[in-house]
């Protein structure tokens, strides 16, 4: 391969990365608008204006609003996979794994909750097959948490709690952060993550079993 070939490959890779970044920017901006106005009240023109594109320019990246909604939800689940699920899978101890899940998911919410929030609020806007795909990925996440709670139950650290009920409750608690957390509020993101992690884990463990020091960085 010649130097010219290498340069061409680098140029293609750079262009591909630039387009990927642009798509991510569109997804984040559209998610914020959907979160604020609702999916049905948001127009393609609203989204195009928010990202500095013409309507025609936006259609280079998306097929339509429904396609965009599915892409945003897929993007949100990818974030959850990369920043929560995969790091947590590497944690062998189930208690430390649960702390990792809660802290990392809560951190995602405090950083930018829009895409993750519409995973719940706007599912009905999807086509049936797309909805089934997203719900399947959501259920895999809940099952992962439930399996972790079941492992804690087997160790005697969780008593009297159905793992599936516990998993759904924890996810609901984390997602609710988006309803009340404000970046200019009394507590910063790190303090909120630490407080929510401590409260969530202590709620499911037997008294005296909770060990997290309150620093989310220590949980993975």
C-alpha cells in the first residue's frame, strides 16, 4: 500500500467519523426537543433549525421523524450498553456490580437525560417492529439488574424482594432524576449520583450490608 493509499484511507476515516459525530449531535438535539415539546408537537423544521441545517440537509442524515425517533432510542440504548452495562459486566461481586449500575446510569441522567428519558415517554411513536426492538433491549437491561439482585439474594444480602420488581423499581428511581435534577441546583451532579446510589442500594440490601463510600467513581 502506497503513502497515497494510506492518506486516502485516513481521509475516508476522518470523513466517516465526522459524519458519525454530526449524527450524534442531531440525535442529542432532537432528543432535547422531543423531551421539551413532545414527539408529536415537534416538527422536522424545529430539529433542522436546532442543528443549523435546512430541512433538505437534515434529510441527508434521517429518513423522517419516526426514523429519527428510533435512531435516538437506539443511540440511547447504545450509551447505556457502553457506559453502564458493559462496565458492570466486568464487576464480579454482585453488590459492587449493582452499585456500578446505579451510579453509572444516574451519572448518564445528570449529564444529559433527554435521549434516555424519551426511551420511556415516546415509545408509542415508534413503528411496531421498532418498538419491539427497543423494548427487547430495555428488558435485557432490566433482566441484567434482576439477575444481579438474585445473586445478592443467594448470598443472603437481599431478603423479601422479588428481583424483577426490584429491578424495575431501581430503573424508575434513576429515570426520575430527570424530573427534578437541575444543573444549577443546590447539589452538583457528583453529589446527586452519590446520594442516589447510596439510597438505592441501601433500600434493597439488608441493614448493615451497604458498603459504598458514596463516590461513584469507586463503583466502576
